[in-house]
């Protein structure tokens, strides 16, 4: 309702005078069908589902018809022509009362004591003004009734009814609408507040903590970069993959999750960027856990010894096997010259892979960088659960 | 890979972060000719129309819409302008969308200055630039597509990667440069370029609806 409701109502009242009461029907119908600001369903949509309300409306309507019939039998000629607008208005108003977007119970409770509710929400002067208007309208309506009931000018008689109805609407309409709006606004505000609290706690656990650490280590650029990078990954995982901060060690780990974990760990602990790419995905069983552990060892080695600016980590999940490549363009080494007491490559990588039926190959030469290729067959021939 | 001429490529940088634009500008240094900057879709489209640069460095995410909106708007009138997507985003659906709109490559914002200059030159020369991440996305996109029996207009030439193309992409994903890929596969660097351009063409032209749907499905899990 873009216009001031009062203007609309006044206009309708005038219209009512000239349209034999049917404008009042139109007003009630509009009330039912036009959604209120802040709500996207019209009252009518709810009213349709409100069987009890429909019953009440029908009951009131039929009661009215009975009264009208009774009056008719006493030879009051104008009543028949009043019946239809009056009936429609009453039925419509019942539906409005029962189904205004506010919680039904509140509506019902407040309906029983409308004046008390009025007193609680509005200044007395406004109420007095509206009460006076309502009384004037009602008296006017009754007066028109009485003065013209012998006349054949039906227009006047209908106008009388309409005035009475308009009095009711003027008195209570704004109040109903305001209550409904207040309740909707309050509910929306509460939902927003809950979301904000959730967001705040997550941001605190991750971003704010990191920012605090960065402030404390402002004199150590290398560490600041590491912190910022690790935080960036975490934030991105949250925003794009829906992975909440701090839930990295998930119960159901996947290959891509494991690769990401290696990446974050190495970047945070050793300060070397890791470019990680994963194709396909599947869950990690014991064999693939060994593969990831070997890959982690290889990546840490590269970070520690190669001197490379960046380490490439590539994992591909295929139906029959999972391959993982750790590559750097660092100084490389001569495999034959590795001292016998250095167990890293032999034990942590080759041995770990061999025990699970996988294989590891190392390609390196001094000055040529290093690439370690790891392949693990997938024991169960399940299809890869591609994300 | 040979430069078509000795003049520097003319470049426009489109990114909504001023700090990032000036960072890129200084990293590109004197090696390319930065003729303009824009911070959103509409200004970018009009600026590109005026300057007609060789290469547009395009952020995948812009406030007024995705980078693909810039690509589609410009390519309709100026197909000769080439785009290189540059993004901090890991979200594959955004990257694939920009490539499918017509960008000639994708690199991440962590790229070094020298590599970025190299990538700009390649794109200016009409080559495709695949970062390891884009290679991974593409392998994933094509691999996860089931055999399309349901499509009468299925075009096997466009809708599948050849074994060789897959090999090339795998090596790029493993961190190999084009030169290293060539050495590894005993082919010429030019042949590597050909394979990569062919993959780019398939990525852009394939009408398999699975390819467009792939990104959305991926985001769901």
C-alpha cells in the first residue's frame, strides 16, 4: 500500500456513498487480496486454508440473512437490496480478522479487547479523532437509514449501511495492519540477528584471530605472509566450498580434502606456496591414507630441501587408481648419493607405498628439480564419487 | 611463441580493486603497454571499445556481474580483442564460465610478474594460456561427463579430449611449462600449443549441456 491508508480509506468512503455500498465490498476484497508491505502473501491466501474462519464467516453471513429475512417479513422494503453488500462485507471482514499475517492467536486475543489494544499503541488524541469520526459516520449511517426507509431511493439506504461499515473500518483498520506489520518486522529482525551472531563467531575464530597474530608479528614479514595465506585458504574454503573454518580434519576425508590439508600445512609451516590441483575425488580408505601420508612427506621434503619458489601438487582420481605428483623446480639431488641413514624417501615414501601395493618413482638430478610420482590402486572398484 | 611484432602488447586491466590494478601495472612494468584500467563491467566494455587493446586482463569477479559479461559484450563487436582471465577465486564454475564466454586463458593472481608478462604475450599472439589449475578444471570437467548417448547432436570431435590432449593437460596440471611438456612427450613446443588451443576450442564450442551443468553440480557437494 504505497498511499497513505487514511487517504485510501477516505476516498473509498466517498466512493461508497455513490456506489450503493459495493465500494465497501471492494475495499474488504482488496484488503484480503493485496499483500501488505513486508509480507509476500495476501491475506486471502491464508484465509483459504482457514476452515474455521470460513465456517465462522458463513455462520455470521447466514445469521445476517436470517435477520434480514425476519426484518423483511415485517415489511421493511429496503432490506432485500442491502442484503448482498452487507453479507459480503461481514464475511470478508471475518476472514480479515482471522487471517491478518500476524500470528492468529495474537489477532484473536487482541480482537477480544480492541479498545485496550488501541490504548496501548496510540496517542489518545488520534484515537479520539478516529472515534469521533467513527461515531459521526455510524450516527450518520443510522440517520440515513431512519430518515429514508420509506423512500424508494435505494441509493440513500445503501449509503447508510456503508457509512456504518466505514465507521468500523476507520476505527480498527489501521490498528490491525500495524499489529500485523510489527510482528512480521520483529520476526525478520530476529532471524537476521541470529545469522549475524553465527557469522560473528566464525569470523572471530578464524579471521580475527589471524589478524591479531599478524599484528603481533608485524616485524616478521615472512610469518605474516604465511598467516595471511593460510587464512585466505581457510576463508575461501568456507565461502566457496562451505567448509567451516576449523573443521579441516573432517571425519569423512576425501582425496581433495587431504591434498588441501597438505597444502595448508606446508604453506603454514614452511612458508613455501603449494599449487594444488585435484581432478576427480573419492573418499580416503587406509590405502589412500598411506598415499596422502607419502605425498605429505614428499611435499615437506620439497619445501625443506629444494629451495624452489613453489611446489606443484597434482592428484588425479581415476576409477582404477589414484595418482599423485609432487614437483618442484628446485636444486634436485643425486639419488645414488643420498646417505644411507636418511630414511625419508626410502622409508616414508617408497616403503609406505609398497606396503599398500602402490608404487613411487623419483625423477631428479642436480639442478633439474624433483618430481615424485605416487600411484595407488583402488582396492574396491567403486566408481569415483565425483564432487 | 614467437612474437608477431616487436611492439609491446597494449593491455587494459579490469579489476574492481584499485590496489590490485596498480600492483599488476607495476609488475607488468615496461614489458607491456597498459593503456587503461576499469573497475566494473560497463566502464570496461566502453573503455575496451574505445582503446581496442591487444589483451584485456580480466578479473573473474566484478561487482556488476561476472567477467564473462565483459567478454560476451565485447566479443560481439570486437572479436579481435583477446582476454586473459585473472582471478583469486578457486570456484571452477566461474572460471569455466569466463573461458566459455571466449577468454583465451586463466591464471591465478598468485602468478609471478614474469609469468604474467609471458602469459600476456602468448594471449596477444593468439595462443591459449593454461595454468595448472585451469588444466585441472578442464580434465575434471571432461572426465566427469558420462558417455552422452542421450544427445542426438553429440559431436565426438568436440565433446571429448583425445588421449594426447589429456596427456598434455595432465603435465600442465603437474606444473610443467609448455617447453617441459614438449620435452617430456618428444613433441615440439608448437605442437603443445596446438593441443592446448584445441582443448580451449572444445571447451568453448562443446554444446554438451553436461559441461555447463558440471560446474553447478560441483558446487552442490
